[in-house]
C-alpha cells in the first residue's frame, strides 16, 4: 500500500491548453480533496476530457501548475503515474483474454510479484462480483461486467487518485447504480475521484463538488446543493378539481400562473417549509380547496442550461459564476 500524502488529491491552477488556434482550456483551476468526488461537467467540446488527459500526464498543458497526491505533473510525471488510475469512456479490456487474465496482465505490468498479484486479482474479482465469470472470455461479458472489470483493472495498483471519464456511458440503469455504489465505496476508502459525466443525475448522486466547464472556462462551481440553490425558478404546482377554485386562487395569488386546461396554478416559491406553510394557510383562510400539490425545485439540469451555451441569462451568470473567474 502506498504512503498517502496530506496534500489534496488534485490541485490545478490556471491551466491553459490550445490545439492550434483553438483555445480548449482557459485558466482552469480546481481542487479535489482526498477521499472526495469532484465532478467535471460541460457540453461536448467544453474541455473535460482534455483536462483529464493533462492531469493524468497523457498530454502536456501549455501553462499552469498541477499536483496529484503531492506529485508535480510537469516535473514528476512518473510519480503521478504511480499513484493514479484512469478509466476512459470505453472499456480498455482485451477481448481475447478472460476476466482473470486481464487483471493478472495488469498485475504483471505493475510488477506486483506472483503471489501478491494473485491475491490482488482474487480480491478484485470478489470486490466487483466477477468471481463466477473470472475464467470466461470477455466476449460473454455484459456491458456492465466489462465496465466493472475495466475499473477493477484501474485499481490493481491501489491508486490514490482515479480519473473516471464518463464511466457509465451506455450502461443500463441497474448497471449504472452498481457502478455508483462502487465509486462511493472507493471514495469512502480515501480514494480521490475526478469524474466526468454527461449524466447530470450521476453528478448529483455522487459528487461532493461540481465544476461546470463551457468553452474551456469554469462557469459554475460548488456543491450540488449550492448550485441548485442559486438558480431561480422554484415553484409549487397547485392542482384543482374545477375552474372556479383555480380562478379564486389565481385572484388571491397575483404572481401565480394559471393553466385552465390542466387546472393547475404555478406559484413561485422559495422551496422552504415556512413558505409552503404560509401558502397553505393563505389558501385555507380564503376557503380555497386544493386537490393536490407538487413542489419543483431547480435541479442540475436547470443549472446546466442556465450556465452553458452562448446565451447566458444575466441573473444566472451573476449568481453562478465563481468568484475570481473571468467574465466574457
């Protein structure tokens, strides 16, 4: 087991990268503490995969400083490679080998030794629920099994930091949730994880902190709750049995938006218990009966739509742009 440093798992400062005249990363800074999951979100072409490739020493940055578990990416790339694992968007397994043979190959490449390698392979097969399929060729593995094996291969060297670039792409909902549980367990064991994903619910479920990239720049960052809390648009939908009660409620609540076809009144709300209680008390005192209600609070989809693209709303941009980030 490697000695762990007290430094954050990932620290990147003012990272820039261009391909020709195309600026891909524009002064991107981020930090992931040990044992935490940092999700990197953004539309296609935002720079997510480029950032992962730079931090994992696959390509150089044009400028900026980066440290992984205390090792400098520029001056000590071998030290970085010794403490990281990388799982890309597509499984990097050998279809001509069995699951156990894939893991043993990785153990041999890590120079674990015969006995230590066998113990590590057996342990990972059990951890990822692949023991029954250990002797089978990859051609009979399902997509979820292949992704689990791919992640298990990443863990052969017991990395301190793992880069997961869209690890659940193409998986069915059950397999995705299995991967989520594995990722949570890794973080609980102290592994730092940088996750890129196109699934916003995945980031909401897993991430301790989220950074949103758009056109190579950070346009929002914070915990999932912080980001959702800064977006306006929370509301309560009141459903009525008939149009009379709906009209009465609309007259009582002038800021609300009625839908006569659906017999629904959409009432702007802060999403707090007190605001909901005040609304219901007001309706009760006016003797207005509500058949049922539903509460909508902004989710990461709302955040994503508000902060990405070329048509940012002024309020969303002001609320969500991190302090110190450049505007423009």
